[in-house]
C-alpha cells in the first residue's frame, strides 16, 4: 500500500506539472497530457428482520468503490486508460481497466488489454452511472463469465446511418473468463467471445436503443474447497440476450433478458436465465423516484424502490434503494429486506 500511495502521488504531481508547463502550441493540447480522475462511493446498509428468523446482518458504513483513473491520448491514433481500485483487492487485485486504444477505423476503437466484456445493457454501463447501488443479480449470473472484465482485444464503436439512426457494435475476445489472470495461467486455454449489436435512435430529448447480445467460451464453477482447484468444474458456455433502453427528458426506462447453457462433458449442467426492468422518473431538480424488478432463474426475485439525486453524469449523486428480498427462495421465507443509502463523488 505504501508503494501504491507513492505511485499515486507521483502521478498527481506529474499531471499538475504537465498542466502548468504545457506549451503554447494549441495543436498539441490534446496529446501527451495525463488526465487523472476518479470516484468515491460511500454507502450505508441497514437490514431489517423481515423473514422472521430473528437473524440479520449488522448495519454499517462501507467504502464501496474508490477508483482512480489515468487516461490520455498519445496521438490521434493511440489512447490509453488505467483504472485501479485500492478498496477491492479481494476481487483479484486492485487493477480494473488497463488497455491501449487504437483509433485506426472511423468511429471505432480497438482496445488491447484488460477491459469489460461486451454483453447486454447494464454490465456495459459504468456502475457510477446507474440509478441503483448494485447491479442486478441477472447481470452477475447470466451476462458475464467469472468476472465482468478480462484480458483480450475489443472492438467498440458505431456506424452512422443518418442524422438520427446508427448501428452500435461491441465485441471482445478474451482469455477464459477470469480477471487479472494471464494467458496460459488462466483456468483454461479456451478463448471467450462476447458481443452486442444494436440500433440507436436519437431525436431532440429522446434516445432509444435496441440490442442483441451473444457469448461463448469456457468458465469455471468453484468447488467446496476454495483454496484448491481440484474440485472445480469447468464448463463450455453459450449466452444470448436482448436489451432495450429509452432515455427521455422526463424518464429513463431499460429492460434486458439473458439466457444460455453450460455444458460439462457434452451434458447440460446449468441453464442460467434472468431478466430485469428499471424505470427512473426525471425532474428539473435532478431528483426523482426509481423502481426495478430483477429475476434470476428460480432463486432470485427482488423488487427495488428508491430515489436518486443527481443524473448519471453529475459529479455528486445520492442513491436510496430499498430491496424487497422475500422472493429469494434459497431459504423458506426469503432474505431480509435491505436499505442502501449511497453518496458518490466523481472528480
């Protein structure tokens, strides 16, 4: 941690020096300049004993995310991004994004390095720009591999059809499905292919998107002995999905569906399936109510209601989410309901 702190201080010092000593030549103002920004999320969790078993998790505060992002453009053809989160080393280390962007094709970016796998709507969005504190359970269970990120090559961009309509494309080819594990040291040698193709329509205050997604490759189910891989199960997976979003001056609406199969020795072992729908109403005060319905297989059915302050791109946001978790059926009366209150600052 001491080394990490020193590294961050040096990066900040370099960025400040670069800004103060930038040359007067405006033709180079976009390049060779390090941009450092980040996000801090602090939230409070309270769990209510709603299932009648007299047991509940303790309430408390938590730093959910503390991300630092360094990015810039080397020239008009090459860019880069490095994202770390010192708060979350239990998720295979502090490294999140680490990729080089190549801008060799009009309106397309080739990403080389660690990045998000491209599938569906919610997983492709930054968690800082959602109206809910946590991603939906279906996003975690049916729309990704072991992690949301992996090392590989991606192509993300769009093809303009006219002033209002364009095709959106996003595809990634990665090592296995486990983040921060390289090449032959990943759990298997099989590559994973993820992708989404969609249409975007934009007119005045209305933006609408419709997309279809796919995924194929290999993944791992952890065995009972977490410190050993001898009882892990390895499966070949396929995924498919559909999503729709409508972003209007007065509301935001999104829905998505994902399903697929996991094969072990040519036998179907799992058939994950899930869907969600969310709506948030907008006002001129940047505050409004929200509701989400989240279903994953026959184990998870949760209804979330709440409110937000701050639009997805605003620097200061406050989210309040109440989760009705009685539909979680792995225990007789479901889980206890939860209340999340989160404050987020981007800088």
